[in-house]
């Protein structure tokens, strides 16, 4: 691997020839340039689709067995991991420990720059030990430039414990090679503002984490069609969404959908099962549990038996 102290050769550190006159552009020209360059983020995801799909399948398999998903990174990469993890409980009603984000410097680094802490590989190692990572878990290391010691330390420690490791970087393997079970390279090229990886690199990372976590939850049966049937009904907006899902999929009136939602304990998935099978709450819970929470499989099984 190249000398980590000399980073000028890295794709994420190079100078973008299209933005050499950045400080002379009008506001409209700035927007046009950013918009043009941001198209490369979508293309980069497409180029890595096979590796991302592998990450989804293998992560879902570990989580089915009782494993957990961890994102680990520093700076922007770490913040994006924490964000994706934080959005899983309200969207998919997952327990907070199922998907976790680890950032160098801890919670304080979310709002205050702590980039100096990314240089400590031993801290990444310690973060893995602290969370008692096992062979059932999945650890996703996120580092735009591919060289962050904190992430390297964490991934190496996770590998030693038998965890599934996924490495996400925005530089090609010939610039930074690293051993992980799944290696995802998101190549968006030099940033408009040289070295500012919160731009395209951050955008492509957010896109990829969106796909990864949502794809895993789809595979775990937390989605029916394209509806979030495991949505946590914790406020008026989410209650409205839950009622609309029930109305759309059952044809019930809003009042009847509300009654069904309450009978199910405010669980859309269970409410749908109860409506489609006629089972009560307890029997519906048992049927879902026997199919690992997969609504489509549970309903098909019930209909086959009857």
C-alpha cells in the first residue's frame, strides 16, 4: 500500500480541471458546475452495483442469524454512517442496537470537528472490542480516501473476530488496497473544491448507504411491495402514513383503518395480516414470528393451509 503520509496521488485529493476558476464563477455557474459533477455520484453507484448487491445479501444473511450492522468512520464518513443508522428505527421499527454508527471522537464529533482522532488505529480496534463484535456481525468501514487509520484498525479487528467486513472508499484499489470481505469502490473523481470529500464523495456514500440499509431491510421482510409496513407509529405524520398504507392495501375507510391499527398494537404489518387472514393479534404475531416477520410469506402460508 502507498505511503499514507503522502496523499496527493489519491483520486479524492486531486485537482479537478473543470473547477480551476471556481472563485470566478457566478452563482448560477457554480450551481451548474455542481449539478454536472454530482451526476458522477449516480454513475459511480451503478459501476459498483455488483459489490453493493453482494453487501446487501451477505449482510441480510448475518442479521437473519441474529447479527448486527455497524458503520464506522471519521468526519463526514462517520457522520453519514451515524445518520443512516439513526434512521433505521423510525423507518423499519428496528431496535437501536441492530444498526449502529460509530464515529471517531464519539457523539461530540457529530457537531464538532474531531478529524485528528481519525489517525488512531488503536481507537478503531477498541471500538470493536467495546461493542463485543462477533462472527454474526457486519462492520462497514467508510473512508473516502481509503486511508483512515481509525477505520483500518476497526476493520482489521472485526476480521480477527470473524465478522463480515465491508470496505467503502472513493479511490481505486491500485491507489489504496485493503483486505475486506466486500470491497466497494465509489469513484466520483476529484472534488470541485480540491480534497473536500463532503461533496461528491459524501453524496455517493449517502446514496450507497441508503441502498445498503434499505436493501437489507427489504430482504429481512420489513417491506411489503414498496410500503414501509414496519414503520414506527410515533407521531402524527407517521400515524397518517400508517393509516394511508392500510387504506390503500385493504380498501378500508380511514376510520376502519384506525380501528384496525389500534387492535394490532399500532403495527401496520400485523394489522394487514389480521385483516387478510381474520386472525387475532396473538395468533397473527405467532404466524409472523414463524416466518421471521415476512408478511408476504406469512399470508401465503396461511392461505395454503386453509
